[in-house]
């Protein structure tokens, strides 16, 4: 089996161990370098690329002792990327040279963007990458690598949301390590969303452990909901788009009037996502954000957590070409006077729950925002 030289994210040994699915103590690992090569960050991405560069030294790991299953799992994990393996002379610190396979990107595929810092990547991205890899590898042998590659983005979005959820405390003294027993867990389905199944017992209010419950959850990332409001003109802006789930339940009106909304990308704060989505969907620049609370959208069925905002800005024009075309979005907007908007809320003309929540928040805070 070939020896491999890792120069990027798989230099992070917890990730490499997760990918191959067995302890790294069963392999031989040494710090190494590849002369006359350099490792650069990839523009717009969180992984690096290697390039030929006279006089430079690409740092990495020389890993020996792989078996065929290890290579199959590595190939599966990297299935969304196009690499060309090349045999190179890799050097150890003592000058010893070994032949090892180094994976080069397809020429012209990526653009280098400054020197790669492995430590910066570990500090910022390692934790979310490990969580995403756990989901990806759960489908090894069940879903082909090409299919997995199509869902890299939502998988990473879910991983980013999981990190945020782990910090979401309000003071409940109960301990899930003691009060919840997981007897079975399965990642059952993968698409733009995931579906996980759980067999679980939890402590009841009388102190005893309850029966085994068979439950499932729609696995989603976290999202921002933003209602643009112009306090000078006293108007709100709404967006309309086709919603497939509303159509699937046989609602005859699947075009929904909603606030601006979108998933929080890995590395983003909710506030950054709110500004980005307002521009993408409505071509509106927000001057300020008012936080209106956060909550799970449907805690009995979905992991989705919503961060609610009222975004303050100048609302002067509507569009009918909003959204990101590559995401299949086709969005138009309308601007309503506040009184007309609230009349429609009172007449039950809207079917989007976050919109109703933000309408009631705005009603409570409107006077303050206008002063």
C-alpha cells in the first residue's frame, strides 16, 4: 500500500483518525516536508492547495501502514474533490527520504490566496470539520461519494449549528449525561436536510427513567429571520418565494410572504448572516439590527434554531429578481405601510410564523425605534 504525505487538513490527526476509522497508533506517522513546494490557502475555501515553488518547503505528515480499507475511506471522504496523486520524494527531519503519494489539485481548479497556516485552521475550523466528517463518514458504504459531495455545504452548516447549540444554556440544572440514556442512534437519511433516528430514555418528573421512546428529528442548520423596517417612512419590506414544503402538504398557495431569511453559513455570526441575506434576497442594506429573540422553530420535529431580527434601513424600492440563482431562489419584494402590514396580520393573511412573531415584536418596540 502507498505511503501518503498530508499537507492540509488531514495533518490534523484527530480528523485523520476519524476518517480512517481506526487508531493512528496502528500506523507509522512522522513529521516531514516536501522540498520545492509550498502550501497555500484556497481563495474562498477553508482548505489548502499545494504548488511547485522552487526553494520553498511544504510541511506535512508522512503516514505509512495504510490498508485498502483506509484508502477506501480516505477516497470516500475526499470524494468531492479532484486530485491527481503524484509520487514524490518526501524528507524527514533527519534527511531520510521516502517515496510517498502527494495529492495535487487539478490545474487551474483553485486560486491560491496567501500562505496556509495549519494552526489558524485548527483554531478556527477543526472543530466544525470534525463534526461534519462524523456525518459524512456515517454514510460510508450506504451513500456513494459523489452523492455525499453534493451535500458538503449543508452538512457543514449543520455542524456549525451544532457547535452553537452546545453553548445554548439558560440555567437548567439537569444533566443530560445523567438524565438521558441513548439506546440507539442512526443517521437515517441524507439530502439537503438530514433525518436522524433515536431510541432514548429520559428522566421523568417523578425521578424515574421513562420508557424507550422512538423518535426522529429533521436535522437542519441555524437560520436568521430579518424583517426590514424603515422607521422614518414607517414601512416594512416582505419577500415572496415558492416554498416546496407548503406545496407538499397540498396548500394551494405555496408562494409565501415572509421576512428575509436564510441559513447561517459556517464561520458566520447571526448578525453577519442577517446583513448578507438582506442584500441577497431583497437588495437592501441594513443600517442596524434589533435582536428580537431566538428559539427553535418546531422543537418536536426539527433542530432548526431561528435568530430573529428587525433590520433598520431605508426602504425605497422593490425588486422581482432577488435571491441567489445557484440556489434556485426566485424572490420578489413588496413594501407595506406599517398600518397596512398590521391589518393584514390581524386579518390572518400571512401564514409564516416568524413573520407573525416579528410583527408582534415590532408592535411593542415601534415607538422606540421611531424616536
